[in-house]
C-alpha cells in the first residue's frame, strides 16, 4: 500500500566513519540537491554533477539529464566576449537544429555518435570575428541547404575554423560547406561529403590533412584583403577529392599538395602550385605549376608546367628531324631528354621551354619513346 513520503532535512552517510561529512541536503539558494564530501573543497549541487563543475564547460544531451537540451541553448549561454575559451560537450544523439554560431572561442566536442541535422535551411551558420572548432561531429542536411556555412567579411573575418574527425553529409548536389573570408582553416581527419561541393573563397591560410572532399573549389585574391592582411597559403596532405578540383589563386598566393588523389584539376591564371606524390586524372593549368612524382593522365593549358619526369612518344615519317612540342610549356629549357635506342645515332637539337628537336643521323620511320627529366 502507498506510504507517505519520507521528509528529512539531510542524509548523513556512514556518520561514524572517518568521513563523517558525507551529506546530502537541499541547496538553500537553488532549492536543488546539495552534496557535501570531505574530499572536496566545498559542497556541489546536483546540477553541477550532471553538467560540469569545470569552469567554461557546458554539457548538452538530447535524451539524458544535462544543463542544456539543445546545442543552440549552450552556445547562447556563452558570454558575448568570454574571458577564456569555452567547450561544449555534446552527448551522443541526433540534434535537429539550425544552429547560429556567433560566440567566439568555442569548441564543440561530440561524445559518441553526435549528428546535427536540418531538413530546411543551413545546418550550422558561423559568422563574426570568432574562432570556432568542431571535433567528432557529423553535420547533415536532408534538404537543399548547406551543412556548414562560415561567413566573414573583408574587414571582419572569421578568425579561424577547425574541423577534426568531423563528417559532412549533404543531400544531392548541395554544398557540404561554403567558407568566405576566413583567416585560417584547419581540417584534419574529416570526411566532408562524397557529393556536392566544398567551396573556400578568400581563405588566407588553408590546411587539410587526411581529408576526403566531394568536389573542391578554392579561390583567393590578396588584392581583396585591404583591411586585414593574411598569408594566402594553401596546403593539403594525404587528401582525396572524389570529384573535381578547381583552384584560382592570385599571385603571390601559393598551393602545396602532397599525396593527393583527385579527379580533374583546373588551376587559374596566377598563383603558384606544387603537387607531390599523388595522382589526378586531368590537369588544366594556366599558372606556374611544379609536379614531383604526381601523375596526370593528360595535361593542357598555358602553364608553365615543370614535371620531374615526362614520358611520351615521337613519330618519324621517313625523315631525320622532328620538332616535338610539349602539351604545356615548361618554365625554361633546363631539362634533359633521353630516347630509346633504335640502332641510330640520336641527338637533341634545339631545346626551348615549349619543346625540343630530335635528330637522327639517317632517315627513320617509326615511333620512339622519350623521357624528359628536370
């Protein structure tokens, strides 16, 4: 049969023990439970136990007890100008939210499988002169919106964006992310979609390590940075671009790619580019480009393009001399040419940036292989 509730002012646990101040009582300020323990400097409330007793750490849970039920609520609780950085810990779950992130120096950390998704509009929008970091978060969009939108302006750039162990999952051809006027971007160990596009415009310092992109578009022009000077340096290592890559960098901006696997690559008319130890399908370059142990199935454009090794064929039709033109001019004539042996004396005649002339001592009919080495 039902019993009347037990009403007490406090519970003392093992009062005869050495720790005789293990007490559960009511907090006179909040009215919630208060826990006292001799091993602590002072009593803590139930809310502090469920959330965090660590300064500047906020906890979000969609299903269990926590201080915040939504990520937006936690971000809204961060001061407009925090004295020290904040961390928002997000428990596993699916959070259906359109998040607006304007608070500086906040790190969003997923604990377990955390998915933030939206069916309409963009899922996460970051604006303002702030530093934002996401770790271990999946950001999805089941509609026509973008998973992640980071927008600054020239005079008030987003200071930095860091994505670590994050996944972006757009729908169809929608963009997985668009970044505009961000001073520094660091991407590490992320999968940023296998459809749609990842677009970065006027990102001064862009670095990516072990990242999978859908299609990748990067553009940067230092002339547009009048108020805030940035570096204009783009670096990618051990990354894969599922679809195509388009880069338009204006001098003196630079790009370095190490261990990249990409589809077609299109480079703009200025800037400088370096590719090492990777592979791509086609390359169209209208800028100074250097490759080392990076393979392309075909190359075209105005260049110049300096490759450490270039192999091809030259066809003789009964003559002694053939002028060979490179698909893309090199920067100069400081290269070496070797040809296969066909039982005739072969010499290299004129050698210029656009190609070279091969001369046999007697007439020859057939196709031979050559190699150009820088």
